[in-house]
C-alpha cells in the first residue's frame, strides 16, 4: 500500500525523534531536542492559524503564558495535579481565545497583528506585575509532573532529560497528527478556502467568522500546551514566556520553515532553536549572523525553508 | 411561480447611483440574463443579490422570504450560488479541493471529528470527493483534478468556478460572465452546461457579454443601462427595443447593433 | 491643575517620539506595503552614532547630522539589499526579513559600539522651564519642535512637490504610477531614506532624555507600530494622532492609575478603538471588489 502524505510525514517525524538520540554526544542534547519539540508544538498551532486560515497573530505567547502559569499556580492554589493543571490551562486558553477572538478576528492584516500583540502584552504585564500571585518578573517554581517516577516504578527508567525529550516529542507528534488531519478535512478545506478568497468562501456557505474563531481557539490551545510543557520541563517559569519577543519568535519559526506546512514549520522551529545555540560559540557575532541568516533565507526561499527545498528537489528530479 | 424576486433594488457608491430601482423575477428552470453596456451595474446587481454588498434600497425575496442584506453564507444555505467575473479561485488548493469546497454545507460537521480524523470525518470527505470528481468530469476538468488550481488556464478556471458553484446543488445559480475569455468550443460547452442545469429545474441568472450565447439560451432578458433597468422581455422583444439598441449603439457602435440584430 | 498640565506635557513629549516612529512606519508602508520592524533600530542608530561621533570629538550638531545621514544610508541599503530583492514575496516573509534586519542591526551596533547606556548633553541645558506650576525640560521642547517641523515639511512635500505626489501615486497604484513615468524603485529608496532619517532624528532628540543603547529598538518599534495602527496605517495624519494619543494615554495612566500598567492601558485603548474602527482612527473603509 502506498503511504499517504500525512502518514509519510508522521513516519519521518517519528523516525527522526526516535533515532536522533543515537547521535547525541551528551545529555544536554536531549534538552535541546525537547526545546525544539516544545516550540514545534506551538508553531504547529500557528500553521493552523496563519498557514491554513491566513490570520496573523503576534500575541500567541500570551496563550503560552496562560498554559505555563496554569501549571505553576493551579497545583498550589487549587491543589490540582500538574497534569490536570495543563488541561485546565488549555481549557482556559481556548476560552479566552474564544472570547477575544470574536471581536479581534474582524480585523484584517496588520490591524489583526497589532490587536493580538496588545493581547499578548496584556497577559505578560499581568504576569509580571501581579507578583503576589505569579511571583512577578523573577518567575516562580513549578511542581514536578511526577510521571517519570511513575514510569520508573513500572521498570522504565529514564533520566530527566530523556523523559522530557520523549514526552515533548510525543506531544509534538500528536500535535502534528491533529493538524495534518485538519488540513485534509472539511473544516481544513474551508479554512484554506477563506485564506485564499473570503468572498468566495462565503458564497459556498462557509461561516467565515466562526471558522476563523475555531482556528484561533485551536492554535491557542497548542500554544497553551506548549507553554505548560515548557513550565513543567524547566520546573521554573518567568513572564518572558508570554512576552512579545516569544510571540515574534514563534511566528518567525513558522514563516521561516514554511507557513503552510506542518513539517516545514517544525523544521523552522528546529532551525531557529538550534541556530542560537550553535551561534553562542561566536559570542558577540550571534545576533549579527542570526539576523543575516533570517534575511537571506526569506529573500532566497521566500515560501520558507521546507517548501522551497522541496520545490528545488522536485525541479531536479 | 417565482423563486427569486428583486424589487426596487439600488445602491450608491459615494453619492454615485451605481444601481437604481431595478426589479425582475426568476422562476425555477428559467434562464434570465442581465445585459447592458460596461459599467451598467450588472456585477454590482449580482453582488447585492448574493449578499456581498448591502443594498441601499429595495427588497430581495427568495422563495417568498425576505433575504435583503443576508450574508452570502446564509444565502448559500438557502440554495443561492454564484460565480465571479474576476475569478475567485482558491489558488493554493488543488482543482479537486476547489470543487470540494463547493460541498462545504453538506460536508461540514463537528470540528473535533475533523481534528481526530474520526470515521465520520473521513466518510464526509469521501462522499464529497466522489461528488466533486463527478462535477469536474462534467465541466471537463477531471484530468486536472490533482493539479494546483493556479496552474489552470483562464477558461478552465471559469469552468472550475461553475463546478464549485454547482457543487452546492443550488436552486438558483448566478453566473457572472461564465464565457468571458473562453474560445468558441469552450463557450459552446458552457452553453450546453447552462441549458442542462436549467433543465434540471435550477433557476439561472446570467450576466454575459457574448450576445449570441445570451440570445440563444435566455428565456427572459433584463437590460440595464447606467444602473437602471431600461427594458426587459423575451430575447426577440428586447433585441427590437429601440432603447436597448440606443444604449448599445451609444456606447459600442455598430458591432453591438449587429450582435443584437 | 498643575498636575494635569504636567502629565499633558510629558504625554506630548513621549507622543511626539511615537508619532515620528509611526510616521517612519507609514512612509515605508505606503511605498512598499511592508511594515518595517527595523524602524526602531533607526532610532537606536540615530542616538548611538551621534553619541560615538560626539565622544570622538565631533561637535554635537555635526555628530547629529552625521548620524542622520549614516542612518538614512542604512535605510537605503536595507531597501536595496533586502527588500527590493524580495519583491513579490509573501507579506509574512517580508515581515520576517525586517525582523531579521532588526536583529542584524542590533547585533551590528553591539559589535561596532558597545552594550552600555549612553547619553549626550541636552541641546539647551537641563534647567526645567516652569509653566503654570508644571515643568518641562528644554530638551522636550526640542523633541516637540522636531516633530512639528518634520510633519510640516512632509505635508509641504506631499502637497506641493512633484516628487511628493509621485510618492503618493506609487503608494496608490504601483503599476499605474510606473505607466506615467514614475520609477517605483526610486520612490521606495526615497521612502526608506526619509523614514530612516526621521527615525534617526527622533533618536538624536530623545537621547538626552531617555538615553540610548543598542537594544532600545524593539520597545520603540512596538510603540510606533501600535501608534501607526491606532491612527490608521499609511496615513501620515493618523501617525501624528496615533502617536500623540498613545503618549497621552501612557502619561495619564502613569499619573493617575498605575505606572506599571501604562502599556496595558494603552493597548486596551487601541483594542477598543480598533473594535469600533477596524481601520484605525483615520483609515478608510476598504470594500471588496469582486
């Protein structure tokens, strides 16, 4: 049987996640891998919003902040298990997205960008300034998820880095599966249709406002889960997770890798997570080179890394 | 029996009366054409009827229900479907997917089942795919199904829009210059297609510049000039109407007179 | 009363800076449809280059002019090397290019200059001027006067010169403009140069008040962008109104409500305005043409 594109993509991703550790010289690389997967999960949500539905957001780190602080605060204040706190964060983010999405998504293009940006700033300011609850700009500790211990009792012993590599890798894979499902489903077709022509989408019966809102909520849940995982993995969180720079970073990864493509955006997340790590060797040249690479890739591979590479491969083959 | 009724419809753009006091009716199975010189307000009229523009004056009824100013997606639910003069194709989707979106109202379902690829979602997609393939066959695009839509020729895109509009299984179909940019053979095919659609009981409202096509297939013709209705009637009546001839001769000269004659 | 006036004065000062940055966004947006997120780096370069030139012994006015010319050249290079080659790329890709440029310029400044905070002396001393019980720094007057001068000269430029009209024509319809003999690429280069120069001027004017450092660009670009959107992107009068309004909201929130939430209140107001007027205060409603 011929594999569908969806299954091929998932298979390649799964193999990469499973086999990469064979090349890791040290435990530190598990951590880098996990960071890639956490970012990969968030950008997969942005593929749904930006790539499928064509709606920009410069405030999705706000949802990551909600997810992260749900994990940081709910166990202490509500006595919730951290895993349940993660779900609570996702529900909360989805709810907030649903509430603010209605008015915000009537805006288009850069106006939508500035409105989402405003939302992100609001979240990060609350997190930074309500120090009594959130711990303020210095951040706050996060409870242990406890799953690693549970695994150990049934005979699966993993180091902390290994556990988080596996857990985040699995989460990203699951996220990619869901987004790829959506792409070829009735809802996904309607989203991509309204991206290309809102007026034509309306005339075939697409409830444009409702579908944009769905994409916004879905991507908010992705960002929230990504924030939760980051908090649980680091056992510590600061308001930076919700900051403007994190929002921009996520959008940059998505567009850099290929905004319409799930594996493309994940490649973008991987590249832009690894690059600063690699460039730290160059110390003060880090920003200069990072900026230069971003510009060069977007000038010469304007549709993003993966789509452009694929086209070139096909062109030769 | 009337399906679509338009009464006293009008809209202004910044003080300019783009369309004023236009009225006519369309019955199931009937082909009604709206003709007139460039800038007469035909497309604007279409945009109001299909809910893209909010009319400034007048009333539109579909099936006896007032639908004036109703959103396009609600009108689609009530069986109104359209194509566009300036193509509105989903460029980044495949030809097949373009036709499939025409089935949106029938295939939409719980988003959760789409996210998780539940059997119900797969079933809906499969039904849609079969239906869209049939329609592509019907408009002669079956072989291009897997191509990206942006790779098609202009004439092919026109037909793709018709396929997408038909996928809604409309009761009334608005076609805005379906034959523009098509060669003689393609025009002939579109001619047959429209006649076939009307025969199945669908009301067709047509804007078209190809007068031969219009005169051949229309049951009823509405003539617009400078936003106003100046005549209506059967092709024979309209083509003899002095006001119509004047409107065309005044703007397009002998060529139009010849086309009408 | 004195309190109110005090907040008004500081709001107008900050607002004038935001208005200049917003104007920079608007000029480039009009010429190229690109929102240039490196706009804040122009402000940074204006301040940093002036400081280092001044420190090297060049008189301050000369150092400022040097900084403005140098920054304008950076703007032209940015257009020639990064924006023009990417013409026709998706808008999202263009945004990432300007974000890349912003990181690049920050990295460059950190390398060429340093990572310290810098200040050069105010143009007319630091003795506050008393007005009806409120005080204003002479430098603030310089900032306000600078903004007024820029807006006036731009208005004259657009309304009364052929080149100004050519820029507007290009913004309106690139193809039609080139058909009547306007070279859109020249207009883009001009817009980047002017926009960068305006940013640099803002940087020169505020450095004695707010200080400058290699990484101040992001924060200032954020505010300038927000101000431009508040007024209506692409409309110079909107940039002025958006900038002043944003500055005033911040000053009054900081004075009467809470200084930590001044940014938050500013964004709440922006959200509220956009919900009521989706094209900003001065924006025109666009209509779908199908």
